[in-house]
């Protein structure tokens, strides 16, 4: 089975750099109110950004495969997170599409997008996570 590999390395304070082992990296950090330096998005913000972007990317790809032209698309993702909890309680996606295509065709493209967006499935499905924790004493 093909693997997607990502590395994240601590830099300082609560800042890290994550890379996809294909030459693309991103700085992640907490905001100053949470004790960080605000040098990049938090991991949770990046997860929500990934959700919105996956919807845009897969929709555009399904449009291309279906010969549906779009002139503009935007996905706004808003996640509900109680202040006293590290967990999200819900996410709302607002999808806005401009196109000359019929609404029924665009609705069908969106249904295919939802069915094929891997990040949507990460949020909707319970995916098992195996954790191996190793410590090295200095």
C-alpha cells in the first residue's frame, strides 16, 4: 500500500517545521496568546485549511473530468472548538461556486467531490492511529 510520509521537527518553544518529504515544508506555531510566536498556522488551523483546500482541489478536478467550467470557487471552513477543550465539535463548510453550468450539474459534481475528498473522509470517518512512542535519554 502506498504511504504518505510527513516529518515534523521541533524548532523552538512551540514552533515546528513539517515537511512532506517531497521538498515542501511549512512552519507551524501557536499564536502569541497561546505562548507561541505566531510564525505560522497551528496544526489545528492547518488541518482545517487542508479540509477547505481539499474540497477546492477535488471539486476543480471533478469539474475538469466532467467538462464543467467554473469561473470562481471559494470554500470557507469554520470549526467549532470550545475554549476549554482541545477537540472540535463541528465544522461548517460554505462552498461558493460561480459557473455557467446548471445547478443540478454542479450539485452532482459536489456530491462526487464529497465522496472522493480524502480530507473530508479523515474528518468524517474514524481512522485508526497506531502510535509508537520512543524516548532517548541524554
